[in-house]
C-alpha cells in the first residue's frame, strides 16, 4: 500500500482543495454561530458544516484512499448518510425547545401557538 | 418470504452497511447477511406503520434536486454569514402540505432542515400545516410554491 506522500500530483491537488474547501465551509458555519444575532438564525449556520462541508471532506477521503489503495473505497458514504438523517433531528429538537420556551415566556416575534392550542383541544 | 424477511429494505440496508464497513471478505458477507436478517426482526416489536415506497424515476430526480439545492443554499448562507446584508429578514412561514404519510413527512423534514437556510420547526397533522423558519425570507409565497412544486409533488409520487 502506498503512503500519503506517494499520492500523484493530480490527486493531491484535488484532495487538498476538497479538504480545504470543506473545512473552510465548516469554519464559516461555526463563525456564523457568533455572527448571527437570534437563536433561530444561529441554528442555520452549523448546517454548512454538516452538509457540503462534510461532503467535500468525505469526497476528498474517498479519492485519497481509492487512489492510494488502487481500489474504490466508498464506506465514507455511510458517514454522509448517517449524518444527513441524524443532524436534522438535533436541529429540529433545538428549534422546538427554543420555540416552546419563547412561547411560554411570551417573548415576541415568534408565531403564536395556534397549532398547539388546537392540539390541546383535541 | 414476508415471514422470513419482514423488512426487506431494512435488511438490505443493514447488509450493505456491514459489508461496506468490514470490507468485502466472504466471512463478513455471511455474517452481515445473518445480522441483517436477525436484527431487522427487532423492528417487528415496534410494529411500524407499513410504508409504501415506490421505486420510480422521481427518487433520482428528488435526490438530484436536493443535492443541487444543498450546494446552492450553502453558498447563499455562507454569503449571509460573511457579508451580513443589512436588509436580510428572517422569519417563520406557514406551509400547507398535502402529505399524510409519516415517512414522506420525515423525508421532507430532513430535506428542509438539511438544506441550510430553512428549518422545519413544527407540523400540525390536523390542519396539515408545517411551520418553517427561513433565514433569508424575500417572498413568502415564492417559498411555499417552491417547496410544494419542487419536493412535495415528487414525495407524493414516491410515498402516496
């Protein structure tokens, strides 16, 4: 098996670009956590890292190890699948908790709980 | 067939996962098959609502649309974080949906939340309305028609 320094130049350029791009995007998502002002705005920021950021890094990993071992390595796809189906659960839970808190404390600029009142009546 | 493999798709997914994780050695293919057949039976205890999934071109089309939209909105949200435009307005919108299958709704929830810039917040099964938070809301009706035409129609084809 070849080691990382043996990576041919074309592959090294692609892998390097993808890793940098993915990690830059993930970093940007975390910067967004600081720069955006309200909680609901902030929830959007980390999705940059969990979608395209992760995607680029995983693609880089697939290309790197497929070239090094001269056979297709695709088990990174599993990371993408599991991340895609689990991250929304966390984000939705966080947003719902925030919404519940804002509604019970009567803080403004959240939609009225017309939905929840209806559910209680049933 | 149904008695031995109650959840063929789940078994297949488990098997593929096992084989991908362990590499393609014959021993692990056999072991993975055994795990897939036995473990998927655990789902019988949960008695999930039977899902109707139609394998049709709509699936490929939906995957492609989601991929394109995720890349596009990544760029859009990255721009918002970097440049903080002054006139940006984020707000909640109510989105009426016709979907009733919990699986279709789950997929829609994943799509909306995984796309940066939109977030699924609440769903009311009685009035069939979804509450969505949008990071950069320009035109509320445009968002509603976009989601209805782009995703909901395809999800209807696949699940209902």
